[in-house]
């Protein structure tokens, strides 16, 4: 039986935008009625959510970028939290 998590290609929900705030030096998730400040490498993770990469594909790419980081465990749960908030489809 296929694992739906391995086939999910996350993408930002239509009303959201990822922006970089050069004054603060951080990435922002801009929602219709608020702004969420993304800390650490969260902006790099969200930037890969373009609807073409699967979760394992995102994990693989981040593992190459950040060797030794707990990408395999942290990224899927982070993406799932964003999906539960309705920010990823």
C-alpha cells in the first residue's frame, strides 16, 4: 500500500506568500490577516514547498544542504504542522 506522506507534494495554500524581510534578516509567511516570522531554516524548508517535490525529496535536498542536521525527523513533522494550520495544501 502506498504511503500518502511519501507522495504528498506540499505547496503553499493559494492566499499565502513567502517573503524575505531584509531589514530583520528573516523569512516571513504572509497570510491574509497576519504575518508569521519563520525562524532558523524554516524559510528554506517552505521555499522548497512548490508542489513539485515530495516530502522525501525535500528531506533529501535539505540533507545535502545541512549535513548532520536532524532533517529526516524534523522536516516531515514541521511540514505536517504547517498542513494542519492550513498553510500547506
